[in-house]
């Protein structure tokens, strides 16, 4: 689907959604994002709602992506309702917490973003060290995102922020040596 316009990509994703029922929700989200990029927010909204109704697996959770779309189209109250529903569902995927936090960060709700990153860390990881962070992408995204938001809020570094910084140094050193 690379190299084509967003409308063509959206059409292809819709065709894949019809052809692959086990991955239907994921393809519906991809189609919705394509239609949004193509300037068709009406169609995008329909497909996000269809993906939610489908209930299938979507990396990061469809409600977080839909919330981002709702913020982008000037409907912050509806976006926050989607995120409230997502939090109430207690998602079993750390990526849902990362995605929701990043949506709120992009919408300039830094306190909300911090809450999502922190809840995700507590829910999935609790106690961890630098080596845990460098070996787990989801943990790295949660702790790194949390540190980034805390810096934007001008909060003093805490233990998790310090671990995130140390892990980042280790990972960057590994890239330079590799």
C-alpha cells in the first residue's frame, strides 16, 4: 500500500477488511486513517465505529485511534468519552496505554497523558530496572513517554525517569557501537 495516495490506501484496506475477517478490525482502522488523511472524515468515522463494533484485535486499541481522530476533527468531548470507555475496559495490552497517552499528549492534555503512561506502568510492570527497560519495547515506550511528559510538565525527575534516562543512554551507546 506504500506509494499510493491515502484514498487508494483506504480502499485497499477496506478490501482487506472484507477479505480477512480475522483481521477485519485492524484493516478497518487502517482504512479509517486513510480516509481521514484523504479528507473524508465522514467515511473515517463510520469505519472507526465499525471497527469498534467488530470487537476484533487492533494493536493499541481502536478506541485510542478513534479518540485521536475525534480530537483532530474538533470533538474533544467525544474523544474523552472514548478514552474513558477504554480505561474502564482495563485493556490487557500495554500498547493501548501508550496509544491513549500519546493521543492525549498530542491534544495537549499532559496530565491525562501522564495518567495513562503511569497506569500502564503500574498495571503491567510494577517494579523494573534498566535491563528490563532495554529488553522490553512496551516498557520502554511507557517509561520513556512518561518521562517525556513529566519533562514537559516541568516535574522533577523521579526514580522511573532516572531509569528511563539510563536505559536510553545504554540503547544509544549500543547503536553507536553497532
